[in-house]
């Protein structure tokens, strides 16, 4: 049987891991957003302005 301190420690580790996963996914999505926005500014899309 796990004691309260062990359960508390497991909950803390689980919280830290989920927080790290969240931070990592936000960082990755921000990174891809930067790539996409810089790509579109470097290579502007032709919106049909030249007929």
C-alpha cells in the first residue's frame, strides 16, 4: 500500500510530466507557426492580382 507521501510524490511527478508535455507541444506549434509565417512572407502567394 502506498503512503500519502508516495501518492503525493507520484501526483507531483505526473503534474510535472504533463506540464512538460504541454510546454513542449506549445513550443513545437509555435515553431511551426514561425516557419509558416516566415515562409509566406518570403514567398508571397500570388492572389491573382496579375491577370
